[in-house]
C-alpha cells in the first residue's frame, strides 16, 4: 500500500514526466506497461519505430487530433528495458503547455494512468532488473549534491553493496546445508564432525560483520550529511561564525543574549563531502521556558553530532566555561573566537585541562569579523570531515534498515554459538534466520512489507 493509500496495479500501463518540472529545452515522458506501444501509436498515428532508434514523430491528441508537439520517440521492448516491461520515451520540447498536453492525452487513453512515486523503479525491482540496494543507490544518485555522494551512489547502483551482502548470505547458506545434512542424514557416511568443523567459519563471518558495523556511520553520514554542531555560551560568536562559513546571513546576530533560541541548519560542501552545519542556542542556566527549550535542543544536537565545534571568547581565555567543557573530547574542535576584541592575543592554555583531553591539535583562534584564522578553521573542518568519511576498501552501509538487518544477523549468529553444542536443530535455525536477515537487505526474502518504505521517497517518473 502506498502512502496515499493507493494500491498500484502491475497490470496498468503507467506514465509520468521523468525529467524535472518547469520550462526546459527537453522534457522526457516515460510510459511503461503492456499498452505502452499502443499508446505511442495512438499519439503518432503511425507505425512505431524500431527498438532503441530515436525517430521524429508529430504527436496529436488521440481524440481531438489537436497537435501537441514534434518529438523524438524511442521504444524499448520487454524485457530489455529499465522496468522489464515495454517502455516508450517521448523526448518533448520542454514547455509547460507541451508537457501538460501530452500528459492529458495519455490520461485519456484506456488502461493508462499516472505513475505513483517510485513506481517505475519498483516495477524494475519486481521484474528482477534491480535489487533493493541498487534501487536505493539510484534514488541517492538522483538526490546527490556533492561529488562524494555521487560516487557512493554510483558504486551502490553498480552492485557494490549487493555483491557484499549476497556474498555473506551465500556463505551462510552453504554452512546451513552442512548443518542440515547432519540433522537429516545422521546415519550417512558424512565427514565426521561437519557441524563442529564449520562453526569456526561461521564465527569468523560473525566477527567480520561485527567489524563492518563499526564504521562511524560514514556511509549514512555521506548520504545524510556530516553533522557539525556549533556550541558555546551566549555571545560567543556562534551565529556570526555560521554566517561566515555559510557566506550568507542565515542567522540573526545581536549583542543581546538569547537571540538564537532554536537550531539553525545550513548545508555546505567541504571537499566534495556534504556537511550539515548547525547553530544552537547559547549554553547557560535559564528560567525562561522558551530559552530553556532552546538549550535542551542544543544539547540534544550535541549528543547526535559527528563533530562539535566549541566556541570560547578570547576575552575569557584561558578560562573554560563549564557549559563548554562538558562537550570537549578528542572529536571536538575548540575555537577561541572574537580575537579581534583582544589586543595582541596569544594562545596560552592550561595543559592539565586540554592536553589530557587530546585537544592540543584541535585548537584554533578565529575572528569572523576580520577573517583571522578562518582559513585555518576551514582547513581543519575539511580534514576532520575527510578523515571521517573517506571511502573504505569495502562499500559502506548507507541506510538504517541495512544496519538493523546486519545487527539482527549478528544476533542470530551469537545465538548459533550458544546453541551449537546444545541443539543442532536450533543452531541450524539460527543460521537460517541470519541468512534471512541478510536477504531482506537486497530483497531476496520477506520484503513485501518494506517496499513502500523503500520507494516512497522516489520522485514521480522514477
């Protein structure tokens, strides 16, 4: 069931604008289903062109015969098409009236309807053209805003994750066959101790999965954006710094304490990696209900941050406010701000409080007003982001549902270890459930209940 409550029918022929909305030089309308070729013949009034050969056709409304456009048309017979069905592409002139006229004409044809979001890709999955990870990679590519996001999406579309997960699943299924052989044919002349012999292999695979999960969320952060949260007391210069890094006046700046009462987020591209830079309310004890909520939200963002950028005013240095030191650790950057307000400022810090935290290399002095230290800060941020999200030898998991399925797989294999010496049937079932959890990621087993979740955020036409 789709989010709209509409149950798509695979017997319908669907159509949609597959290119971006609005005026453009070219707009592409895609048609998929058993009546796709008939629909093209109705619009053109001519025999359809040869497969995959772009041909110029004049298109008319099938009932009124009003001219709609002169367009390049292509046909893709099943199963050699994106969806695995008969597919037609109409490459139209991109004016709004042209596109609207063609969509209206298609809607007037029997058996055709507008596609649901993601329905073309869902049909491709159902026809075996894509697995779920490849479909998700396609959606990520459509939404990619940075070079690193594009590369990760292309790797996933090429089957990087599918091959990894299916390889692990194949190993588990192979081990399961040996376990079941011991159960089903105990009197056969099988190698002695088959179950005992394969247990170490299963446990080594479990360790590999466990290590794979310890990835610092790099794949998910690359999809969603690396979260850098700016923290500090009121008037430490957080909003000014946000505006300077964003190169836009996105946050209100004032000498009055408590000006920022909610989180403000901007997106940045640092060396090709997506970053979500988040400004927060000043950390302090307050009685005002609204400001108190702002402080609570700031702390919640700090908890979830991939990197915390903590500001301390130069005129307060080397004193460290308690509200700031709470968040200082080896993943933080300490920025001494507003150095333009202190004549001949020098960084001298109490080694007992900072070196023990491993912060010596993560201290920078800045002034957003005169740009002092801003290049150094930006370089440090870029280095931290790159270190956190640089590609690994194996593809990174990119979604929470992947992580949850892998965690379930590991849990089943823990139970296998507990049951291996006690009950062969239970041990085999643990391996079967582990393989099933892996299969859910690619769509090999038990995925009907999650298809709407996977495809719901696709655009119409894809």
